[in-house]
């Protein structure tokens, strides 16, 4: 009976050792699989972060370009008004400096009025251009104004 008891104890001890080794191997395998999955997920996350950074950089340039396009019409109109006022003042001084010659005065005032008409048309064309840009930016497609086109 002692021999049977010793064999049973030995068998139990062997079974226990085998069970512990099996559990350790299963845990190591599961840990390796989990580590591999975590590493793959980290690589995917790093790729997504890199792609997001590229998109953000592109959006930054897009926003900068949009701001330039938004400010360009304003700068053109301000410069046009500035030049029109300077031209009006210079043209009036030039037209008034005729030394009493009536026909020279009439001719010069005709030239000044044609210059003012050209400046007025330039202002009109600039405003029409800005209106077309605004209509395009609103998402309605190509500008339809003015209707006579």
C-alpha cells in the first residue's frame, strides 16, 4: 500500500508539474500573441498619426491659400481706390494748369473724365469679380452673375 501511495503521489506530482508547464507554455504563447497584436496596433496607430499630420499640413497650406485669396480682392479694391483718388487729384491739377487757354482746358478735362470713366469701370469689374468669388465660395457652383453673359 505504501508503494501504491508513493506511486500515486509521484503520478500526482508529475501531473501537477506537467499541468504547470502546460499552463506556463499557454500563458507564454498567449502573451506572445497579445504582444504581437499590440505591436501591430501600435504600428497602425503610428501610420494613422503620420497620415493625419500630413493632412493637417496640407490643410494649413489650404487655409493659407484661402486667406490669400480672400485678402487679394480687398487689396485690389483698396489699391484701386487709392490710385483713383491720386489720379483724380493729379488729373485735376494738370487740367487746371492751362494758362488761360480754353481749348487746352477742355481737352485736358476730357482726358481726365475718360480716365475717371476707366477707373470707374475698373472698380465695377473688381466688385463684379469679388461677387463672383463669393458666390463660388458659397458652394453654388460657377457664378451666374451677371445674367447678360
